[in-house]
């Protein structure tokens, strides 16, 4: 999808090391002022950068889901935070990579001024990203990358099983299990030897972390099929994380449901951006030919 509207109000998120984004933040403020745009900063961002209220700068601001754009100066973790904050709103997340990999970033720092000029003109494409909705004991979380299950430190290996619909598909003693979206398939899932899924693929992947088995296999699940993860242990709970952030425990004998949800996040992209170009740029060729 192509966006051509100008940006009047934007939320700003940055990663935790403020010294690394200070110069970029100054460029952002200059570009926003030139376009007559207002930048909103949460209480955390306000404190992090020592900001004060002034024309075009709103400090200590709650997340306003009616803004025109969300700008991120950070890595994939900060981008995922922004995508969750603006889930189901259609607000594009335009990210400048200040992280290690930055697979989800729109531009790199060496292109920041030109890139931000395009951002405030609304001169970019958008990509709709699916998420995973997980539910346990009446609480619900949204993951943009993955939901992961881990044995607790110092405890025995986990005994995890997962159902697709009404059928138990896999049960393995392991260190954990990951359910990943296509965007998240190049993260933890990739490290497990799970399948890489191109953006636009409808479905999600399940892979085991350090399975104690010679036959454990990953699986791509159809989008309409719900997944239920069971902790088959009789004694040990396992930790559950959403996009790398701990959210709850899955008790021994407990079960957690996960569903594929299309159209959760909106990611800004430069024109002509390709998943396959990003894949090769960030991770190298899938096959090294001589």
C-alpha cells in the first residue's frame, strides 16, 4: 500500500541508550519543525532525553492512537514495542535502525535526513503485518514476532506438546518452544532451525528449542488453525515471553492458546523494498555458492 498524506502529529520511540540516538533526535526535531509537525514523547522518553515542552514538542504524553505516524529510533525490540503500541490502528511505524540487526527498520542511520523528509511527506509504502494473539486465564497478549516458552533456570527440561485444532501434533522434552509470525521467523525461530517465511505468507511456524529428540520437526500452521501449547510436566512451570518480554508462567499441566491474527501492525517501507533483499543483506545468502 502507498501512503501520500503529510504527517501532522507523530509519536516518537527510541531505544534505551539515549546517547546513541541524541544526534538523530536533533535531526528528527529539525525535520519535523520544517514540516510544521508535532512530536509526542511519552513520560519515559521525556525523562530519557531530558525534554521540555516547547512549540512542536509535547512531553509526558500518553500514547495517542490517533496520530499520523510513529517514528522509531532503535532496533527491532523498539520497533516491536511500537508495532504493539499501535496494533490494529493502521498507524505506520517508520523506523531508523539503531540496533544490531534492524530487520524491521525502514532506513539506516546514514540516510536519516533524507529518509525523515520522506516520512513527514508521507512518501512511503506500508506493509500490513500479522500477529499472534495468546490467551491464558482470561488475559490476552499480542506478539508481532513470536511467543516463546522456556524451561525455568535450574529446573529440569520442559515437557511440551502442541495441538493444532483438536490434534496433538508434537510432544518433546526440550528447553522450549517458539511460535513465530512470518516477520518473526528470522528471529528465535531461525536460530532453532525453523523455516524462514517471506512477508506476505499467511501462517505461523512452530519450532522446538534444543529438543531432546532426533525426530523433532518444525511446522508451518495454516492461519485459520488455532494452536494450543500444553505443559505436560507434573512439577515444573515454564516461562512464557511475547516478543522476548516475559509475560506469564504456564503452570505444570496448564495450556495456552495462540491464534494467527492478520492485519495487526502497519510497517512503513521505502519504495521497492524487498523481503529477499533484506534477508540477504542482514543474514547473507541462504546457500553459499562458489
